[in-house]
C-alpha cells in the first residue's frame, strides 16, 4: 500500500464515499499548548487525521513581531517540534496532518517541514493575508471606518474555509498547513474530503463545524476548564479530544482510552458555548445553527452531536486586523491593612501630581483590586493591589519616567508602600479590529504537493435562515433561597476581540426552565455591574439548556490592549457563577 495514498482512508476514486466516520484528533488549542499532545494522539489509538489549532487573535500579532525580526519566520514554531515527534509514524500509518500553524507564512512553514526529511507530500493554503490591499474596513461593533481611525494595519487576515484543505488532501497531501482559516475548518476540510461532500451539503458541513468548534481548544472539551469539575473524577491531565465525523455530519466526541479528564454532555455543551454569539454560528463554508443540534451520551466518554442544521454562508468574510496601539506600562502598588481606599486615593493623587497630570497620557486606567480581609491572621491576606496603567503613542511618557516616578512614593507616600515589581519599561501593544470584506475580494489559494496552484471558489451564498423558536413552559417553582448562581448553572466564558461572551447551561430541564425566566439582560447587568453602560446581547439555545450573553466592549480593544485584570474574560463565567441568585428551593433539594 502506498503510504501517501492509503487505500483504506479517504476517497479512493472520484465518486467513492467511505461509509465509516473519519477520526479527527486535535493536538493543540493555542500557540504554546502541550508539546507532547501530538505524540499522545498518534500513539494513543487509531486516528485518520491529526489537527492542531495555533491561531488566536493575539497570535497573529505575535507572529508579526517574529516576522519583523526574521522575514523567514511568521509561523508557529512549536508545530515543527511536534512534527519531529510524529511525522514518520504518521506517514507509515497514513495519518494526514492538518494545521493552521502557517500563520503569516504558510509557504515558509511548508519549506521548513520539507527540510525535516522523510519526504512527505506537503500542501499549503494561503490568500487570507490581505493587509496590502485593504478596503476601508468598518469595525463590526463600533461602525467606525478604518480611515477615520488613522491607523496603519500590521496584520489583516480573512477567515478562509475548509475547501482548500479538502482539495489538498484529495491531491494526496500528507501534511496541509494553512494561514488564517476558521478553527472549525480544520475539521470541515478533512471531513469533506473523506466523505466526498460538496459545498451544497450545508447540513453535513454544519455538523462538522460543530464538531470542529468542540475540539478546537483541545482539553477544554474533555474536562479542562469545566465548571462542574467535581464530575471530573480522573484528575490526570485530560486526554485531547477526537471527533468521529460521520457521512451525515453527525459526530461523536471522545478521547483515547486510559487518559484523564471526562467527555460528557456537560463538557461538550461548555465548549459549544465558548466564544460564540448568536446560535447561528457563521463560517465561510456554511452557517451552523447550534440551536438545532442535540447531544446524547452514548457511552462513557462518548457524546454524539446530531441534528445540526446548516444554511449557506453569507457574502462576506470576517477579517481579523491588528494595528499599532502605541505603548503602555503598568505598575502595581501593594496596600496593606486598614483604610485601603484612602491609601489608594492618596497614592493616585501623589503619582499624577509628580507626573504632571493624568491628561498628558492618551489613556489612564487605575483599578483597585481588593484581596484584603478584616482581621486577617496572615499578612498576605491583608493586602490589596492598586494597578495603574498608562498608554500613549510616545514611548518616553510611559516608559521608565512613569515607573521611576512611581517608586518616588516609596518613602514619601502612604504607609506600607511597596510594589509587585521593580520599575518596568514600556511595551508596544496592538489593537484588534474585527471587520467584514466581500468574499469575492479574497482569493482562497492552495499550493499542491506537485507545486501547482489552485484557486478555490467560494461556496454559493444564500439568505440568512432562522431556526424555529422552541416553545418552553414557564413555571412557578415556589419559594427561593439566596445561593450562588453556580449551584445550578455552569458557565464558560471567553473573548472575541473587545467583546466577552458568557454561556450558562443547566443539567436538567427544570433548572433550565427557571434559568431562562430568571436570567434576563436586566438581571445579568445586576450580576455584572461592569456591564451597566454596555450593550448586552442575549440568546437562548434550548436544546443545550443554555443561555448565552455577549457583552460588547467589556474588553476594550482586545487582549493585546486590554487593561482589565482578566483581559480574555477566562474567569468571567466563574465570577458570575459565584454571584448570589434567588434559586427555587425545589431545585436545591435532592
């Protein structure tokens, strides 16, 4: 059997469809994830495709900085390390490898893979980088035009779909690396190739999108970062997830045997809610309607996703743009004992008096973080932090001058003054700018193993489709008790640029009946006072017993520029679960 064209995997000839599901295993959820995961997924049991996701929004800026220092860089270097562990085994077993580790330089990464030896057939997908031919983009949330902002983009990448990947695999590629494709495309492309789908198979594609969204963040689908973590009885590091995608687009989410963690309806629900907005999950290949899918626990660590409806994609592609935001610096002052707020106000006044006023900086953020407890038996628990961040286009204003001036308070300020770090220097930061461009203006290209190039046509577009609303009975559950919301509701939170999402779900129908009636936008604002003046969007996903909220602008201009202590809203869900709620006693009784 030719190891490059395994006869038992993939399409063996045009028109032939393989009936069994394709086993797609993830080995990376971000740039810097567990290096050993690739080896563990390849050696842990049979798989057909090994995928890795490396490209968060911030990662594109990190790769730009790497390429500025070395024009041959711009890709995720850790992917090469993982390939050194598994490439030979994958070639011997006919396991295809698909990754977006190409980042800003997929051709350069393909060349580095070739230099590893072993002579794999390599293809790469590009065309997503449009930084040199940008139209006047409009910010998705603010409506502001790029020309009005007066900035020079550093990176601008359109989110491509999975058909370039499918074409590369159909041409016999052993390894496919891409630039900015959607995270779900790493599953959509291999599934479409394996089952012989066409762009019109929108339900099947939508099902693969759901599976891809679940496994893209690695062990977050297998018990990691899970709200009801008492359910995770195997506390070993979770095994990375596998999606067994069937010809009809349904899938089973699982993991290798004898690995840590848990795959349950809850862990899959949590990941389905991660970093989404409306239930109509838009992608370049289709729109997947997450409010149509259903979950079934078939067996331990095996959860089936079925019934996902799809509709044609829209006429535009999302673009992730980063531009230079200037310079920033942060100093954190430690406050101890009593009268914390009074000490903080004194320190703030003194510092900006010495600096010549707050108004000389483009932006100032001062946050008092309270960790102190009255009558604490240990010193550390009697402290609070005053976190002061300044931003400006002029590096000199926010550099050592700011940090050194902060240290001048050491002997002339509030009692007990000290800082968490010595004086620091300024650092450059970027601003994330989400926008849309016509799909027709972006050329989706794939360079095949023989060096030939294909331009992949964009799938046919169609009108937006809404799923029928699910009618649910509202009940009076009787007396309530003031407990934390997390007693009955799980949550998973994350970021999309400057926006944060929090998806809440429950484990029973009765709990969801109460939650959907209780947790409206008004009560959400009560739970999260920071959102009082911000736009809050609310969506229901009854099949998942879930309610999702999007808080527009909570994270400012995205993680690279955010001054919030939790710039990616990773802990926001757990914070809101800790907030008090009036939960029916009937739901609290065994």
